[in-house]
C-alpha cells in the first residue's frame, strides 16, 4: 500500500541438485527426525534447530529454492496484471479467480472468504482552474497502447474522501504536515475557506486533509511533485521509470492511524449481517474534507499563477519557476461525487496443516487489490506468495509436511485501509493466540532490499537473507544488503500502511515485512503506469529479483514453521525498549523543560525483562544441545506469549483499536513508526499528564508480564 519495493532471484548456495533427485532424497529420509544430542556447527547451524533438524531443514530449503523461477514470475505478472483490480470490482473478482486457479493447479486447497466493507467509488471527478483563466484539469492518465481494459482504471480518487462541490483561492502547503501549516500561519497565510494544494510525501496522505480541515480549508488537491518522483529524478514513463507529467497517485485518505479495516465495524468482523456503526461515528472517517489527487502536469498552472511570498528553499519543488504560498492569482473548483456503499471483499486463504502442532500457524500474506494494474503494488507480493505455494505444493506431493500449519493468504481491500486482512484477523481473534508469526510482502520485486519487523524477528530476517543469492551480484542477499547500507543490515520497526497492522498492532502476532524496490519505483506508485510494461522494462526486466524474494519468503516462513524452538530473541527487544524509555525522558526535558512522567521504574523493568530473555535464551540453547523435546514446548509457549504481553486491552488513548504499547503508526504521520505510542500520544499530542501517567502504569504492568512470562516457573 505504502512502500513499493521490488525484486530478486537466487539460487541457494552453489549448484542445486536436480529437483527430482533432491525430492527422492527427501522421500527416502521421510521419517520424523529425532532430536540431536549436540548443537549444529558452522554453516549448517540454524537458530532454533537441533543439529539433526537443521540438516533436514536445509534439505527442505534447497528443494523449495529450486522451484521459484523468473519465468514463472513473468508469467504470473503477465496474467494477473492484465487488467485493473480495484477492490470489490469485477476486475478484482476475476483476479481472485485467477489466484484460486493457480493455487489449485499446485495441488493446494484455497478458500475464498467474503467480507463486506463500506467504501467509496468515484462517480464524478471534476477539477478545474477558474482564475486567472479557466482550464479543465485532467483526472486520468492517457492510455498506452499495451494497456487493456483501460476504461476500468479508476479516475483520480482519494478513497473515503467525502463528496463536495467547492470553489476557492488556492494556497500551497508543501507536504501538508502540521509543521507546514504552522509555517503558513507564521507567514500570515490562512487556509480558511481556501483549497489547499499539497504535494505527496513525508506523511500519509490522510494527514493532509485532516490538517487542512482543522484550519478551515474547503478542500484539498494532492499532487506528486517532479522533485520527488518525476522528471528531475530521471526519464519518465514510458521511456523511463519515473512519473510522467500525467501520472496520478491515487490512494485512500481513511484515518488509518486511528483504526484499520471496515470503517463501520471497528474491532469486529464485517461478515454478512454484522452490526454497523454510522459513518459519522467511524474514527477512520473523522475530520475529512473533499480531497482529490492530480498530476504534476495538472498542478503546474495552479502553482505557476500563485501570488504571495516565495516559499522557503525546502518547500521548492521541481517545476521550473519559484513556488509561492498564495493566496491570490489562482482559484480552483473541485467537484466530487463519491458513492459510498457496503461491497463484498474476497480474501484467498490456503492452509497446509502441521504434522506436530497443527494448532499453531505461520502466515505468509500479500494484498491482491490495486488502484490500477498493480504490477508492483502489490502483484509482486502476491506472485511471491504464489511461487511459495507452488514450491510447497511440490513438496506436499512427495510426502512432506511442515511441523506447524502454514497459511498462505492474499488479501483484498488493503488499498482502502487494510480491509481484508483486518476483517480476517478480527474474525479469528481468539485463534490468533496460536499464530506464531505473520510474514508480509507489499512491493517485493526489485534490486534494493528492505525490511521491517518486531525486534524479536530481526535475526530471522538476517539469517534468511544469508541463504538467498542476489541477482546482479556474486553473493547473497545479505551481502548485497550490507553493501547497499554501508556495511549495516537496517531493519525498520513496524508502523502503518500494510497488512501487518491487525496481526501485530491489535493482536500481538510477531510480524516481519519483506520487500525490495528498484530505482524509480516511487514513480509508478498508485499510477496506471504500475503495469506489466513498467516492471518488464524498468522494475525487474529479468524477473530474477521476484524469484529471489520468493525464495527468501519461503525460507523465512518454513523456518518459523519447523523450528524446534521458535527463533525469537527478546533480549535486544528489551534493550531497545529501555532505550525508547530513556529517549522519552530526554524528550520531556527538551519539550517541557522537566520530567512530568517518571519512567525510571519502566526502564528498570525493561532491563529485568532483558535479563529474563537472556536466561531463557540460555535455556533454549541448552535444550537444543540436549535435544530436550519436552522443554521445546514449554519454551515455545513462553516465546509466543511475550509479544502479546505488550498489548493493552484498553487500547491506545484516542485510538483504542490499536493495542500495542511499543509500536504504532505515528498519530501525525500515519506511516512512520511511533515508539511508546501511548505515552507519546497522551503527553505530547493530547498534553494530558494524567492520561500519560495512566499509560505509564499500563506499560509497566506489561513489562512486568513480559518478564514473568520469560522467567522459569519455580
């Protein structure tokens, strides 16, 4: 939804044996492996596995890695990106049917789950400049000869925007952040009664109309500036990957920093007949005004005619003239008629039951809906899920089964506000207690790798990256990742903007988000140019990065499903949390001049949690050395429970749908991660010291619970 990343390939560790001979080897060894009495050594070691289990696991990983191919990636994209698939449309349903047919062809048993979500569809979109001259502005890109079903491409639409017919002077507000509106006010510029023109970037697009509405604006136009993703960055589509002058970035403005999923069923599944709150009571629809996206070609005459002071250097975009604040010179007319109704969504689910712990699940998912053709966002992710499904189907035919249940999913409605995955999670809330982890892919077919995760899964991401050869290099993804980042392997913390949100931030399921993008990927984001042509010419012409990302996702998922002791490390998590708390104290001194919410006991408790995690890891290492299968179950129960300990039943202040006390989407950013969100929101956003102290009490109890969970019973 939010980050378009892309591609990869790889063969695992040298020449692969033929698939037939390798599979024969697995069949010949198909008895359950006994636990080893000594730890794995050298390159054969896998965190969380006994020596014997690690040998088996590496055989499975070689077999899995032999299946994904660049040829299959290309074929999948050519098929699935052949027509637009906006959520709930006939194109979306046809895409679902194609995904189901592919999964069945692999010998799997997909299930389509239907939910019913309240969402918008554009009926009329009209944008025009009315002064200093009258000019109708385009609300859709021009079609390209290779783009089929182009009449099904939705025009310029910011999903969940209210309808409205507004006219007024235009004011330029840079990225539309709170600080941008504050700078306007300092310069004597009011947006009251005006139409705000803001550029995409820096924060989630839904923050821009929220901030404009708070200050009395009538409407908002959001455009992609060429300085960010257009001609100043390089050749534009179709000659290059960057955004063309007519390229429009669609996207939802639903307030996902407050909640996710169907806006009328916050916290419960939107099944047929579900109770619904009125739209006026939905937190996701709060404080919005008519909003529409336009291209930088359409924004140019509006910006060029603006009067007023010249903007500061950091506000200047890429168009060849000086930008000005306004108002004056430019007037605009925005006429939106959006229809809102409850429409069906279709999630596709495959379950591969585990042989030892079928009650425990490891999930791999990606959303299949798109604003237009969606080759990068997010068919690249879906195609990786399908390639993993194809590999697992091959292994199943030879008698293989995972220890824990593996769930493959493609979600609908992500682009409107993480709808499909949220409704699924809310329907299965009780069962998610037994979900080991969720692996997400949203933009996963390019040359530059990136990841986000709970700290507990950092090592799992790094270790899996060492097993995948990276296209265009002579080494592994891990080596390429380090080379691209000054010798580091940076892993972001989970914020907002994709299908990890319900699993991690509401239900405490440990999660990782794996993606990759190529240079120029921002140029096709939510544009009709995000098509098969773009990927085949610029994103991943060899399709090898797609195949490599499939291998990575498959290995990461299988290791979580097959580990003797689930490889989650809470010592670094606890250490990071102590650092966040120290930073919170420092921020109080900086912003308030003194410490009004004392978190010293929380820091001490985080350090106690860290010591408990170290002790548990020592017990896990010893159990693996001894092959103590009875200890494995006890250890795994503790490891799985710990992330859930960090939730608060009451939810975060002002946004109770979110429950995670360490990470949430930023209240003023939407995408970026806010550490210690309950403390931060209460003290710095709401300026409520009493509420912040209440949040501190909840956090302290959660840190105590996490420490107790990892401490051995007396």
